[in-house]
C-alpha cells in the first residue's frame, strides 16, 4: 500500500493518521480539452491580462513590505461585488473574509470551528476536500447520504434528521453541490440553521458555483440578516475565471470572521494576490460575461446526454454528472485517448464533465460516441 512514511532510515515519520494517504488532486494533463476541474474555459482578454500585469508591476514596487494584513480594500471590493451579484445590501467590510481559494477559507473555518472532540457533517456525494479539512484540523467528519440518483436531492428533513443524529459543530451544505450540480432551496438552509442554533453550531453554505445557478434560485446570502450562524463561502475560481490567482472569500457575521482572524497565518494573502483580485473585480463584467454561454451550453449538453439515454443529474453548476454503461474507467480512458479529459468522481458508474467552450463540448460529444456507443 502507498504510504507517506518513507522507508529509508533516518527520514522523520509523519503523523500516523497520514500513513497511506495520497495528496489530493485531479490529474493535470496537457490535452486539448480540459474538462476535469470545473474551470472557466475562457481566458482573460489580452487587454485584461495587460491590466492584471500592470497591477502586479505596481504591487511589485512595494514587495519589500508585508502586504495589508487585513486586505481592507479587497474586502470592500468583494462586498460590493457579492452584494450586487446576490442582490442583497452590500455587506460590511468586517463581514467579508478572503484567502487563497475557498479551500483555504474553509480550512480556516474548520481550524476555528472544528477541532479535537468536534464533528463536522456533510452530505455525500460531496466535494472530496471536505474530509481533508476535517482530518487536518482533527475534526471528526461524518457524511450522511443525499437522496438517490439521478436527482441526488436533499430534503430539509434529511438534513435536520442528520443534525439530530450526529450533533455536529459544523454543517457543510453545498449549493450547487459538487459533483452532482444540485442547488438547494432556501427553506432547507433555514431549517438547517434552526436545527443548529440550539447547539451553537456553524452552518457553512459553499457556493463555489453560485453564479451558475438558474434564474430565480436565490443565493444563501439573502439569509444572512436573519441567520447569525451562517457563513456563505464563494470563490473567484469558477464563474469568475480566475482559478490561477487563488482567491476565495466568505460572508458571515463579523464575529465569525473575527474567529477566523485568530487562526489565519499572518499576511496569508500576498500583495500580488490582492492586486490581481482587485483588478479582476474592477473588470467583473468582462470576466463573468461567459457565464450565460456556459449555462446555455450546460443545458444543451444535459439534453444531449438525456437524448442518448444517459441518466443525468440536474445541474445548476458548470459541470454535469452523468451515468455511463459498463466500466466508467474505460469510458474515461477512451475520452482521454481522444484528447478530452473529464473526471472520475461520484458514485460508481458516474462521470463528471465540466462545461467547456462550444468547441470543447463538441469534442466531448464526438468522443463520447466512441467511448460509450449507444
Ligand atoms: N468548493 C467546491 C464545492 C469546489 O468544487 C471547489 C473546487 N473544486 C472548491 C470549493 C475550492 O475551490 P477554490 O479553492 O479554487 O476556491
């Protein structure tokens, strides 16, 4: 079995509970159609790339100094963006936090609200990193099941029953969910927050894919004024087309943000990251301009897969989980042989494809004819 404990004498031994573990991450392969990590396939325009470069040059002139530890200007820009996007009043700066991707945001949440003797609850299938944040912070991770395929629905009753059963300190709900694409209605979020309130637990709603939700599906941000135990996590990696910059953020009661400020490493957000993120936010309209196309492509691809006879999980995100016949690894491999990299994730027999450019999606459809003939 693989192990992180080196066999060579003299090499220090890591924590026993890390033995046999692999670092998390999907394959990074140089292929024509990269549809495996839910990125936005549209790169910044040359003009925007130049603006980002200019911002980095300006920041570079001051790199002998540590960056603004509280990154107040960036938090203020994020507050304005998220308020407009979710159609809620602009949050106060002290209600907004950011870190190197929403992975780090949620890791920090678990550092502050998880810990030894504490439990975090999620609903499977869920994003694979959640148990790792728990492991790193010595938090017990419990996964209750979502409903059956192809909907993978979650009801308020399932959530409140699981809360009653496991008595968690932290509950993570994901909307839209990865890898299923399922969005949650706000009544469920309200019910979860109410069930957690007497336990003084934290409800995290991970909206990494929030901007892709269908019209009329409100963000959990609309609930913040009524729910002091809610933290909504978001990212610039997906709809915002800025995965390479590593910027995630959350909005919550200022007391929740203050707890994170205790556990964050000093100066965790570099001056370069802050400059790039602020410049990108100033060009939000351009960066988000392809979201409509991606949503339309998603819906068209779901129709196509259904017409081919696949089971398809209804998606509010920029990816689709679908069922294939036979050996899913063989299907995945044949797609890759045709230059299309997707993801082997989710329940056995299911695969997840990120929505690419119209050209990527066409290549995927063509390759699928070979990989899973019907
Ligand atoms: N949450 C979910 C549900 C995700 O799918 C991802 C990335 N795949 C993340 C959080 C983390 O993304 P990032 O760190 O790039 O913000």
